[in-house]
C-alpha cells in the first residue's frame, strides 16, 4: 500500500486506517534516491469548521511541499477546495504551519525569487545534501521568496496576499489580537494586520554584517509562539552571524 505524501486518519481505539488522501504517489527520496520529488506533507494539519449553505462542515487543511494547500472533509478526506500557493521543491512549498482565526486560514509557502521551483538553484543529484552546505543555506536565506496569503476557509477565496522576497519560511505562523506574526530563514520578523496584510512592524534577528558571500546571514527562525502577551521566537545563527 503506497501511502507516500499522504494525510491519514487513524483510529485512536485500535490504530485502524479510517481515511486517507494521497497528494503525490510513489515519491521516494533520499541520499540514495536523489531524483524523487520529495513532495511530502511538510506541515501539521489545521482543524477547523465552517458553515456554508446552512451546512456545518468539520474540515482539515494541510499544505504539501509541492506548494498546494488542501481543505478536506474531516470524515471522508474528500477535497473541498485547494489552491496552489508556490512552486514546490525539495526545500520549498509548505513547510510552515498555517494559522487560523475567524473563518480565515493564513498560509506561507516559499519558492525561488523568480517564482520558480527552488530545485533550479540546487545542482542535479545533490538535493538530499543541499541543506548541509553553505550554498544551500545561502539559497534559503537570499534566493527565495515567501508568498503569504489569507483565504476564507469555506470557499478558498483570497482575502489578501503579499510576497516577501529574500528568504524561505519554516516557522509556523501565529495570530493573536488581530496581528499575524511571521519569521523567515534570514531572521526577518514581521507583524501583519490580519485583516488586510499591512505590515505593522518588522525587525531583524542577527546578521547585521555581510560575509564573504556578500549576503546577509541572519538567524533562521524556526518557531514562534505567544504566551502572556509576549511573542517567543526560536532561531538559529547561520553563516557566522
């Protein structure tokens, strides 16, 4: 049974497989299989519900590294709607968990600066080793862009969208008091007005100098959370920053 690149519904009682939805079949990838697409499901699903035409629907939403966000019926895993947000790659597409509030899901997916797959920046046959190289880190920190988009969960209609050039996004989006928080792979931290996508403030974590590569080497932001009125940020210094 091929369950590669799939979302599964598993019974808590006996572990039985109750539902499944596969996005990319036969996707084998690794150091010994560098030609695979590596389009796995790169984020945890979001659970939400909505009412449309007087019918209440329990749903789940999830994005894969191919760059498409899907909203599924939580019981049957039937696709209710989907939207392509970015061009996928080994290190691209969705790798940042979405945020949800007030009937809107907020997404972040990354691709190359040119709007193509980041795979075009990686030498053939070296994708599985890319992140462990200086060139791979530079690709994530300066040759990528993130498309951030707010979608109505009932319809998939766009509320707003912005494109952030310069770095990939791995940290989850978080939202509180009408502010959407975003952190990128080059230490860029931003607060957006969740209603319209306006940038309310932004900051840079580390990397104020330039290295031999000529690019800003900021801190890769890996996680965000909110507690007691504070935004908590986890980050990793890269490229000597």
